C-alpha cells in the first residue's frame, strides 16, 4: 500500500463510522477526524511521507511498535496513547481499517454513555468486522 492509498483507506473507514466528522482545525495540511468533538484520527504528511495518527491502548501501542517498523509513537501526540502509521510491508487495507476502528472505539468508550453513537464494546466486532 502506498501513502496516498493509506490516507484514502483511513479516510474511507473513518467516514463510515457513526458520528465521525472530518475537520481541518490546523489548516489544510491536517485532516482531523472526531466523534462527538473528540479526536480519534489525524492525517498529514511528515516530511513528504503520508501518515495516519491514531489512538491506541498503551499496551497494544507498544506491541504494534515492536512488531511493525511502520508504526512509531504518535507524532505531536502523547507517545503512550497514540501511534503513527506509515505505509509499508504488512500495512494493508484490512490492517488500516482495524486500527482506525480500534482508535474510534477507544475514544467512544471515554464519552458519556448518552453521547456514544455506538456501543464501543461490541461495535466492529461482529461478522461485518471481517470485511
């Protein structure tokens, strides 16, 4: 998967998520996706390389960074809770969709229950999740 495919796949996935909205609060070079006002994904280019920045469980984030050379600590974000994803070996459409959905679910889980557009504990875990 090349860099533009990375951004396209991540954006397509994010736009399918209930309540997700794209914004450009940092200018045209940053695309920020939020659910109920909370950020779950950022996309930009870091010295010419397209990247996607996602929220991740700290333990999972550490494991992902250990396993994939294309996953690094979150660019300009809390390094414990955010990861930066670049295109490369092992980074395919399904993997990107999984990471975007996981980031979304983590953010939704922290919203007050009445504001949650989905149940974060079950969303994306059924038979449709294996698209």
